[in-house]
């Protein structure tokens, strides 16, 4: 699975971090970090994160 976050849209509020902490995290400056090629076992988490993102900045590509 490939995950792409549009960093021009992302406002670093972190809803995705709560939904999928294995994939999304915040650095010490509060900027979003993410795993661009997470294991398929994490797909449900990532889909939930994409649904929750208020800016719709998360895209899942196979
Ligand atoms: S939920 Fe969306 S806007 Fe918020 S940090 Fe995650 S990707 Fe960025």
C-alpha cells in the first residue's frame, strides 16, 4: 500500500495520528511524519485516518 499526504493541504492537526499511530506521527516541531509504504495489514487504520482527515489530505494508492 502507498500513502500520500498532500502537505500543501495538511494543517498538522493530527487526527490521523490518533486513527493510525503506526503510520502517522508528529515530529518535535509538530509537523506530520508518515510511513509512505505501510504494510497492508494497516489498511483499515489508514482508511480511517483518511476519512477523519478534515482537509482530505490523505490519499491511498495501491
Ligand atoms: S489529519 Fe490530515 S490535516 Fe491533520 S495532520 Fe493528518 S493529514 Fe494533516
